[in-house]
C-alpha cells in the first residue's frame, strides 16, 4: 500500500518527490508481475511432473484415448464427475467412465461423495499442488512457513 500511497502527490509532476513515488509504484508492480510469472511457471512445471508420474503409475496409455486426454485435463479440472469428464474430453459417458475407473484403480483419482447418489472424483495431488500455490501466493516471501500470509489460506494436508 505504501507504493500506491506514494503516488498520491500534490505538487509539480516534475518534482523529485513525484518521480520517486512513481518509480516506487512501478518497481513494486514490476516485482509483483515477475513473481506472478515465476509462480505460474513453477505451478505449470509441477503439473507436468504430476502427469509424468501418473503415466508411470499407469504404464501403457494409448495415445488420444479417453485416459490419455483426461490425464492432460486433470490439472485444470481436479474434481469431476463422469458426466463432466465426458464433456471435458469430448468422449462418451462410457469412455469417460472407463478412464475414471482406470485412473481410480491407479490411485490417481479418489472417489468422493456428492449427495446420496452422485459420484465425484478428485485428483488429490492436484488439490495439494493448488493448495501449495495458494499458500505461496498469499505470502510476501512466497512461503507461509517463512513469512506470514497476508490473507486466509487453505490448510496443508
């Protein structure tokens, strides 16, 4: 907030105080952008690592099969139903169901309850990665174990 407050200057725009305030704000904004890009790149790498790990767990996966396509979509949709996954991957309900069964048997997906009859599935490793990212983004130092978060964050599992 101090950076933004420093831009609230009344006086000549060419003064040293006005330039210092703008420089402070631009510097903080640039640093925040740089950190956001680094955090996003780290999360993207974590998603790639997860997919590689899942493929090792599964063994052979036919290219462009429902399982193959769903694996690539999981980081963006860590909680799904058979119907939502069918729409997500553009395959039939049966193909999506078979893919979910295979991913569940491999320990990549876990069934969770949604109501009495509706089955939903989650990818716990993706949820954990999102939780870690959320905690990282909430901390000025990038780690809530080192610097206190500036807002509420999810608990670690």
